[in-house]
C-alpha cells in the first residue's frame, strides 16, 4: 500500500527502463518521474531488546490511479514529420471537473495488462468539456497509443499533479513586484502543458492586459514543430512564438537555431524582477534556463515547473 502522505519523488527518467512514461513530460524530460509501483527500502535499527525492526519507505507518484472508462475520439499527426501525434480522449465529466491547473496530468492505459503512460494534458482546463487533448511523441514502447484507432476504449485515471501555480506565484504580489513579462519554455512534447497554460487564459495575456509574453519552443527540425497552424492564433492572443531548431535545414530555415537556452541568453530578460516563467523540457534545457533567469534577477519562485 502506498503511503499517500509521502510527497512525489523526482528522479531521472531519460533513457530509463520506464520510457513508457515519456508523455507525462516531454521526451527525455529528466526531472519529474518516479515509478508508479512503490519501492521499499529496508533499514535495520536495533530495538531495546536487541531485536531489529524494519523501516519501510514508500516512494511513488502519490495516490494510486482510480481508473474510469474513456474513449479515443481522434488521432492525428501533430507535426509534418509525424514524429508526434495529437490525441483527443473523451473522459468522464467528473474527471474533467478535476482538471483545474495547466500542467496537471493523468495516467492512460489500454487495460490492466498495459503499462500506463503519464500524459500531461495539452488542452486548457474546461469542466464543461469532458475531453482531454494530449501531445505524444513516438518512442519505443508507446506505439499502442500513438497508433491507436479512434473509437478505441481506454482507461484514464483521475487528474493528478499540482500543475503550474500561476495564481500563487505569477499573479500574487508575494514578491512585491507585479509580473508583467511572461516567458514560456518548451522542448519536444513538453509543449503540451505549456499549450494548456497559454490557451487557458490564466496567464492573463492579451489586448486588455499590460502583460507581454514570449514562447521559446525547441525542436530538432522544422518538420518536427507541432501545432504550427496555431502559431498565428497564439500570436494574436499576445504570445510571441519563437521556434528554435537544433538540427535545421539551413538552406530553408531562416529562424532561430541552436538551443532554447542559447536563444534566451541572446535575447536577455526585460526587467527580471517583473518577470515569471513556465518551463517543460529536457533536464539540460530547464536547468540552464532556470540558472540564467535567476542569475538575471528573476525570483526563483516565479520559475515554474509542471510537477
């Protein structure tokens, strides 16, 4: 039995035997994974009578999943290369109502014989719409989901995780300075929870707001960029979109190249004390971005992760 009072444990997952969890956070995301099966570590401590007792430490994602019947309604390419797919899954109304904050996730499985995948929800919270969208990068072991046919029944857990604490750390004045500059950083399928955040309205960016926002989104090639058809919509909503490619066809691509953290260093941060950030991506990127932001003067508590 999992000790439900124990906090989530964050350990590396990149390249691990638990690769099937890649969709909870972006592919190779290396900061927010712990096996769903509790691990028991035994230590011996002498009792007063000389006998030894065992101390058992349970580590896991927290609450055991509570499964409910769901159904895949669409499965389509999310990018030109086809390396990622977008899934829409109908869920129970009570499950939809549990989704409050961008960055939260669910577990998904075909049935009890399938190892669950951890999937960050890519659609914005909407209790009136009993459907979740997911962005899933194709990896070894998850083809049962990335190739799944619309109409297929699946099982979805309750909504899990704390999500991005936008109201507490971005909107509040706990750091004495209002947040006027929002920076979003996403690599690979880490775009899923960032998309949920920017489409949620919770970041309060738009024509009636003084906040400005910029999204740095990293992929290898232009063909791997997801949701390209939404960029103009995001720009119109007040989010500048900056794609950054690490392996572009330079004869065609005229945009930013290299890595997200390099692009950030080149651009700098306008008024760091009035800035906040949401991140989701590979460990190297998120650590480098957080280090740069905090050294520039952004309050550490305003650099938010989706776990």
